[in-house]
């Protein structure tokens, strides 16, 4: 059961989501379901089929459909969809059932359309109800051009239909990126951020070992919850590291700087345990304030100092330390004496800084200063292409430095 919320305070959900302008109305929403595999025989009722084929906009059931563009996400999938609004006065009466059916057809593979269906149970609505109900739907694409045929009907068989084209394309400068969905392919939105990652065939020749220190936090420290877009970006950073076949061993420490807590730890593993990570970070309560923590002056920088001192001084000897996360904006820097105690590190340090507004927040944060102290390298991740190129450059740098260290050691330090 999902409550309809004010549109001004709602976030876009990964599947079809119901919104509206009253907090008292609620609607039962069933998942957006693919109707068979693309190219397979799909059976839909004749009247729905006729509406999809006619390509004529209908408003027997008055509604407004606003298609979305198809930007590339940090997960290297093109995300698109639509928003549909229906005046409450059109839903007045006993319980109703809204059914949405839509078809997405790749223009270069017209024989392989993808069909989706969604049903929403709407409660009884009184005659004086005002405002409108809003529903948002989403799906993912590979590169290509697509045509969408869309309809919604109620129990009285009133129909609203709409049709549009959408294009998922990479600019020339991003042509080297590998999109996660094959060209001209349609998929439902992946609702599980922390699903298990498929196995990767690892390089046998001089594989590398990295330790990742992930600040699992929203872009804004004032946020009461992690936005889906922030979760996608942070998990995508981890997945981009995991998918590089040159990395064979992973250590991961997930923490929340403002909560001053270590959330999850994994040591020297063959893969990153995404499901366990998801379970651990789901317990973060950003809207709560620990009074003891509030009373502690400079608690955040003390926590970060202890974390850096502990994780960078351990004997696990990774081939690189990688910090990742949003800007760690706290009131102070890590004291130089704390960093000096660590001495000269035997491995490089990197920072994948997730920053959607680098021009608005251009200055260094507490982690940046520590990375600079160790002569490390920082990458600003504002767009999907930034993550792609940063990961590629970082891993190439780690491999090169490890090769040089190995060659130096083999030559007796000469």
C-alpha cells in the first residue's frame, strides 16, 4: 500500500509510482511487469491491441502524459519513462482499477517490441475531491531509437492513450563507454540497488589488490534519507571497481562520516558482497541525532582521523587505497601530525569524489586534504563518463606503479 503524497516532496521511484495532492488517499500499486520476452508472442486483449495499433491519442479517460528524455545514469544504463496525471474528479465514485499497458519498439528491430503492464487499485473518491493523481513509470534502454505506444484504462473501459519517440544516444566524446544494456534492448528498471554482481574473469598476470573506503552518505549532509540517485551513484562506483578484471582482491570499509559509524567491513575477499553491504547500510538513520555525538566537538574529524590512521596503517598491504563518496565537508582538517605518523605509504592513494555540482562546491574537503598530503590523485565524479574514465585511469595507474615496484624489488632496489 502506498500513500499518495504531495508532488513537491516526492522522489521518483524506480518503477511506476503513484503520487497526488492529498495525504489521506492511498492506492495499491502492483509492480510494473514485463509481458513476456522481447520478440515472443504476447497476448493482450483485442481492445488494448486495437488502441496501440491505431496511434491516435485518446482521452475518454482524461489524462495528461509527459514523456521523459533518456539520460545515461551512473550505472551506464539509459533511464527514461513518463509522468501521467488524472484529475480526481475523473476517479470519483466506488473503487476503481487503473490498468496501464505500453509497448516499446526499437526502430531498427520492429519485430522485437517489449510489453509492460501495471495495475493500480484506487479507493473510493468523494465527489468534492480536488486536485489530481500523478503516476510515474520508468524503464531502461540500450542505445538506439524507440517508439512507445501507451494506454491506460479504468473499469468502465474509458481509455487514455499516448504515443511518443525516445532516443538513447551517447555524445561523440563518450563513444568509448560501454553501456550496460545492449543496443536496441529494453529492460525493466532494476529495483534492487545491492543485487549480487555477476562473476568476473580475473587477470592471472600480476593481479592487484585494492582497499576501498566508502563514505556512504547523501550529497547533502542535511538530507533525511539517501536518495535513490545517490545510492545508484555510490554503488556504481563500487561496481565499476569490481568489474575491472585486473583487480583480484577487495577490501571494503563502508562508513558514514556524519553518523561517525563504520557500517560494513569486508577484508581481502575475491568479490564485493553487495547484498550484505545493502543490508548493513539500510540501517543508517540519517534523520536521527545522537545527543552524545552532538555534544562532542569536532567529532566528525576525530572519527575520520581515527579511520584514516587505522586503515592506512594496517599490515594488509594493498596495492592501492581508494576513498569514494560525496564531499566530506566538516569544520576542520585531519591534523598533519596524524598523517605524519603514518610515514611514507608503500602504495598510492586515490579519491573518487562524487560531486554533482563541482562549480558550486569547488574547494577541497577533509578527505581531499589527506589524499593531497600523501601525493594521491583525486577524481571528481559528476557524470557517468567521469566515473568510466576515472576508474580506467586509476586502475592503469595502480597496475603501472605495482609493475615498477616489482621491477625495482627484483633489481635489488637499483
